[in-house]
C-alpha cells in the first residue's frame, strides 16, 4: 500500500498494525514491562495503563488458517475469533501476560471459555458488560471495573490508586484528542491522508504502550504539516461497522476511487471521538459512565440505536461523505440487524448505503471491487445536501 | 493443595458446635469388602434398578423447600480427614416415614496424590446414579435431593448404611482416595442453611480450580465422532503435535531472521 | 402465505405502516395462526382413543387456543396485553392479570405451519441476512411487515444470544411499534449472588414499567398465590422428569419435553390449569412406568438408544425426523434442553424472596438462557448430569445455524462427552427450515453415526 507520508512515526504505526508483537511492545517487554490483551473496545484499558501494564487490543493479523481453533469453533462462527484463537493456540500471543474478554458477542465471548481450557496465560478474566445504557447498568459496570482493578492488583502485585487512574484517563484522553486531530485532517476536500493511512494510525494506538504512542502521534502530526493533499478520488465514503483492523480492506475500496474519509467502527472514531469525563470525583465512575453511556456504542447496546444513527449522521455531515459502506463480518447477528436499520435510516436521510459482508482475512477482492465500483457509480454527481439532513 | 482445607476445618467446627442429643457418630475403618459385606443392600453399578416413584418413597431428603445443600471437599492432606467417620445431625431415616427432611451432605475425601486436575471428576463422586439400591438422587442440578424406597427402609437402611455404602463406592471407584468422612444434617432448614453458609465460597473456589485444570488438557482436531472409539486417534494426536511444532519452528526462525535484519540495520 | 408475504414485503418497502394498518394486518395473521392450531386440535381430538397422551395434546392446544383468543379479544376491544419473551418471569404477568403472548411464538410453536417457508424467504427479502437465526428473523419480519399484534407493553429479553437484543431494537425502531413502551431486563454475564440480586432489581423495574403503562398491578398475596401454584406445577414437572429416567423411557419426543416447557412458561404460568395438565401427565407417565411401556407401545418395538437432544426440538421438520429415529433405530429422545428441569422453586416468604427466586429461575435456570447466557460451564455441567441421571447413550448437539455461542462451545461439549465415554453427534442444521440441511441429509448423518458408534 503506497503512501506519500514521510514520517518515521508513521512507519512505526504501519509496523504495529501489520504485526502483533511489534517492536514497540518488544522494547516494552525488554524493559520489564507487561502486556495485557483485551478483546473489545469496551474493556477499560485505562485500568491497565494505571497498573503500569501495556494494553493490547486483540487482533488476528497475519493469520492464514484456523486449523487448530476448528476444534473449538464451528463453521457458523465468525472468522475473527476463529483466527484469533488459532493464533493463540499457535503461540502467537505468548507475549501476553494477561487476557481480558467480555461478553461482547456470541462468538468472541467464547474465546474466554476456550482460552482457559487450552492456554496457560498468567491472568485471564471475563467481564460482564451490560446490554443497556441506563443508570443501573452504569452502576453495574462501575462494580465490574472495581473488580477488574482488584484482580489486576492481585495478579500483578501492583496498586492502582485513584491518582494513577486519573493520570491514565488524562493520558488516554490526550491521545483521543490527538487522534481526533488526525481525523480532522480528513474533513478537507483533498485530505493529506487516506483511509488506509488513518487506519494504520489508529490500530497502532491499540498495540503500542500509550505514553509512547502519544509521543509518536505528536511527531506524526508535525510530520503531516507538509504532506500534499490526496486528489483523484471520485467520491468520499464513510465506513460503519465493527471489528475492522485490516487496512487492505480499505485499500481495495480506495483503489476503486472512493476515498474513505471517516468511520464509525470499533477500530475507528468510536474509540476516541468522545473523551472520558474528567469531572467526576471518582475515576471509576467516570470510566463506567464513559464505557456504558458517553462513548458511541455498538449494536449490542440495546436502546441506543437512535444515538448510534445520530453519531453516524454527525460523522457523515462533518466529513461530507457521498455514501456509507456498512461492513459486517459474516455470521454477525448484531451488525446484520443494525445494518438493516442503518439502510432504512440512511435511505430516509438521503444517504446511499452499501452493505458488504466479509471474512476477517480478506478474500474475494474481485467481488469487493466490483460492488464498490457499482456503488461509486451510483454516488457520482449526486451530492448530498447535508443542510437538509436532520 | 490446601484450597479446601479451611472448609474441612469449618465443617469439623460445625460438627463440634452441633454435638448433643441429636448427633450420632460412627467410625468404620473396614476394608471395602468388609464394608460391602456389612450393608444390607446391594451397591455398585446397576444396583439401583428402575426409579423410585412417589408412591414407593419412604422418605424424601433435601427438597429445596425443606432445605438442601451438598459439597465435596478434597485434600491431599489425609490427616485432616477422620477416615470412616459418619456423622448424623438430626433424625434418621427409620424415624421419618412419609416425611420430607431437610438434607445437608458434606463429603470430605483425602488422597495424597489428588491434584487440581482431578477436581472436575471428583465432583462427580457426589452423583451416585444407580449405584445404591433403594436410594435415588433426583435429577436436580444444584442441590442434593434424594429418595429412599420403602423396600430398603424395611431392611434397616439408615444414614449409617448410606454412609458406609458411599465410603465403599468411593474407595473402590477411586483407589487414589484413601480417606473418606461424611456429614449428614437433617435437623432443620436453619441448620442446613448454616452448614451451607460455612462452605458457600467452596463452590466458587471450585470453579477457579476447574479453570486451572482445563488449561492443562490441550485441544484436539475436529471430527464428528468420539475419539475414544476412533482408530485414528493416535494419528490425529500426532498431526496436532506436528502442526504445533512446525508453527513454533517457523516462529523461532522468523524471530531469528528479524533479529538478523534488526542487527544488520544498526 | 407466500403471496401475502410478498405483498407485505412490497408494501413495507413502499411506505411504513401506520399503527392502525399494522393492527389490522396483525390481527388477520394472528387469526390464521389460531386457525392452524384449531385444525391441529381437531386432528388431535380424533386420536384421543389411541391413548391418554392425545388427551394431553388436546388440553395443551385448548390452553394455547384460549390464550390466542384472549389476545384477539384484547386487540379487538383495546384491552391491555403484553408481548413478551419466554423467560420474563411470566408469574408476574399472571399476578397482574395481564394476558401476554410470546414474540417468538410462531417459530417456537408453529414452525410446521404451511406458511413458514414463505415467511422465512420473505424475511430475507426485506433485508435480513440469511445467516441470522431463523427464529429471530421471523419475528423481525412479522414486526416490520405489521403482522405481529401491537401490544400495550413490550417486554424484551437481552439474552441468550446476539439476536434477541437486535429483535428488541427493531421493535424500538419500527414506525408502528416505536410508541409501544418496551422494557428489557439486562442479564448479567456472571451467575453469582450479586448477579441474581441485580436481575431481581431488573424484574422490579420491569413490573413498575408494566404497571405504569397498563395501570395493572398485583398484591403481594396474589403474587404469592401465583408463585405457590407455579411451585406446584414445577414440582409435578420434576416428578414427571424422574419417570423419564426409567428404562424404557415412558415417553419419547411427542409429549412431556418441550410441551412441559411451553405450558409452564409460555401460556399459563402459575395457573391451576397448568398444574392440572402436569397432574395428568404424571399420572399417565406413572402408569406407563409401572407397566414397563416405552415411548412406543407396541410389542415389536424396543428402546435401544437413549438420546439427550441438547437444543430446541427441530420444530420445522420434527414430524419427519423424530418418528423415523424411533422406528428405525429405537432411538428415543429421553431428555432435551427444554424438557430438562434445573429450576429453582420460588421462596414465597416475602415479596423480596419471590423476586429473588424468580430472578434466579429466569436468569440461571431457564433453558438456553442457562447454557448460552454466561460462560460455558453449564454446557459441560448439564451434559455430565443428564448423561448420568438419564442413562444417556448419545448426546446430540444439532448445531442450529442460529446458536453461535453453542457453535463456539462444541469443542468443550465434545471433550466432556469423551470424558464420560458417551458419543457426541454434531450435525449443523436449521431447526426451523429443512432447506438449510435437508431432512434426508440429517437422517443419513444420524444413521451413519449410530452405525459408526456401534449403536445400531
């Protein structure tokens, strides 16, 4: 994937996105640091940072098959956990000192059950994430985070003080603000970075220790100052979906002439568009409010579809997109129905929508190209009057 | 492995606190064969034929509404177990015709070689199935709920009989268990609840042990048939091991390559 | 119903239905389904002479049809009623004197109806993915095309799978339904006392929500009366299940399993009619055990294979498959996921104890919720216990296309069966749609398996 960005920081991001145990993590481990993997963006990674651990968002980058994990899963399971579990069984996640899962979806939550039965990781935990976004659920998750803190303290022999948690929240919020800055570079007609490059930047943020990532991100933003804007695209599109960490998927879309300018995915804006509130006395309360209510949710959170659509429209407007591509991993019931509703709502708003079902490891590039091409043709010259979109 | 040792001590404290008129204790250090010979009923696989229906029930034990709890506590420190001791707190079977008695049962077992990996199978000891004539455990997921038939009640089936039968079965089914002690409580719902409280956290501890134990089991390749009857089981195992070895080799080679590249870039 | 279904799809695409249009269309479909069950009842009546089990089928259909008539009356005369799910503590609805129907009623109970295939296809035509569970797709289709009775209050369920919360969200999103106040209890992923207490609070909030929107409430005494009746029902059910441990099992797939679940939880929870049905079931079962009669009462037939069917029954093609297993191999479904009895009796000491027990029953005990809601312990634990208690020869995990968390647990189930020395069959099918894996294919796989395992 070609780039005109000349930046060492960016090269570090690319390496972190293309690998699992990246150089920055290896350096961290070499200096005695420990790493905790986690499987969903609603796991409060600030807790790990506060504990002096490096949070690592689980991916299955580089996986080529599922021959070992096929003993645990079936052929109606999502390919993401199957590939991730396969890598785990092959020992690719041996660099982890801990792994935290939660009941994010029917497929991923079973990784916990299979992991504890097959692998010997120092610290393995499953959290109970509510499915609603109301006050009792915030209070439940508040307790869950407290239990997580206690378990991390015991397992890693550390103390997580309020001060450390506040510092971690501050650091993560600063990172979020910088990531927003990166994304805002894409609001202009000819953005200096495309969708592939943006995804590399964000995925790396889930795989590099946060303080170090922040330094790299600041450097990256400086490096971007002189970068020439990208032209030649036929339309601007937004991606809406879940687990999307593969820049190659975006690359196929962009090769057809659609510039991906923003998203609502869980390796995208939903991670950083809203900050954790720093106005609460108790940082745990702040985290519980953030992960249950304040941040843009994913379809598993019931009663929140309207706010999710509002967020999609907010992004679409700000980034002036011509259409929305809804991506979904095959066998995902949550995104299946969510995209059904997205299709209806976006149609009402006058924003064209294309749903693409995919496997975690990109296959059928030709088919994907053809569908994107056809979609682009329907978008060209249409022009959405965002001032009329409610 | 001292995980349940505290609970065994708590159970002994409970027994101590309940000493009195309604507490009876007997000790049986006989061999398994001697125990079998001293019991007026059949024991062993298939000893219990058919089921015990309502009309043929002499006494019911552990209806959840009456009170019920059951735990299995194990240790590798056999000195903690008073081998062969059967304690009954409350009325015996022969005095309770037609009644539904509260029922608490704590099985304490010891064996020097017991380890975490045995935990899941040890929990199965509680499920007597069809192995004691005239004694049927009802299919109840969480509590212990049992029936004693009229037929065996007329043949002096008491808690001592039940205890001896269980000791004999446990020791013959699991030779690695060398000490068995049993507590039965039928004195009242309150006493059963008190007993349940004293060992309540043993269950969650058990889940943690289970988690640890599963880790060491490994994984297998996918097929629709049962491996134990499959001629290809060994081949499958070899393939699985080979795959892991190949992957590990590839990984270490890649890591070595990366190191070379990293060194040459410096 | 294919033509009507297609019309519904086209109209849904053209413009959203108004509440009034949805009400009319829903009533029409609901009556079609009522008529389908009426035909079934009339057919069952003709069989009563064969044995008392058919009388039980008739009684079950009577109760089911009564429930449908009550809903029709509510719709026609603007009386309050609930659209709920299968484990929302229906004792509370009953104590509040509120009729209710189950949102997934059609796939669960009418999957053999002649219009199901057409409706299943139409659910894809409106934009649902084909890999979405058929049991979720169908109610979504009915809601989106105005074919589900519009209730006064909707009560959702956010477990056991990813599909159910999405179904609730479609309700909230649908133009005709969006004004229906909905409450869905949030199930924790954990199963300890903290989780049960939290869920009891959720049930309290659910009851408050129902009262707020229907003005119906309950007295503690009335709730106690209903819960005590429910306990009677459940005690009889458990007693009946003990009979199924007998060799031979007194009944097969036709009676006593799924029906026991349906009647105790879907229609008349905590109602004396429900208790009476179980009394009769038990009486009939005891008689068969005493006489040593198995699932098929015929001198030339013998029970040979005892099956634990670890899922919902294959309602879409049950009549084509289960009798074949019994006849061809003497293979009897001795226990299934929904016939299993792991229930907590309700402690009626106080309002709080009743809520606590109801929370436990509906969060930890109810079928499928029990296995699929939380971590996978109960998949392994239930297999262990049921294999032992019911002298099971084969555990069948049908591998329904919608049960994805179970699909991700097959390795654990297989390992458990291997430990127990019991063969484990994993098929891969759609319980509601035989076009996914044909009945012939399922039969072939099953026969090969029985033969391969030396069971036949």
